[in-house]
């Protein structure tokens, strides 16, 4: 039980906060890796970013399972179009 004047986070708010934090960290790791002048450091940051993305996905799935993060399934045509669009950027 929180003391007077203290905030109380329930499970949903704690996981939402953790997911928001992971999103911010992912953005920062991605930017840092992309702007690294040292290959070893870049590879380390990419590894950390990959772990971060896995944690973020786990939090997302936990929220989705509990009904706290709703998504709509995409139609297969939309998925195909998105894949084709972004494959062109890969060169």
C-alpha cells in the first residue's frame, strides 16, 4: 500500500512505463550504433539494441495478452505491399 503522497502504479501502468522506456532506449541505441566511428563499438551497440528490441517485444506481447495493447490484424495485401515498398529501400 503506498504511503500518502506516493504514486501507486498498478501492473498495467508499470508495464506501460517499461514499454515506453524500452522504446526510448531502442531509439537511442539505434541512433548511437548508426553514428559510431568504431566498428567494435557499433557491433556492441547493435547487440544491446537487439536485446532491447526483444525485451520491448516481450512487454508488448504481455500487454497484448492482457488486453492492454490492442492491435488490428493487417490484411495480407497490405502486408505484401509494405514488404515490397521497403524492399526497394534495401538497395
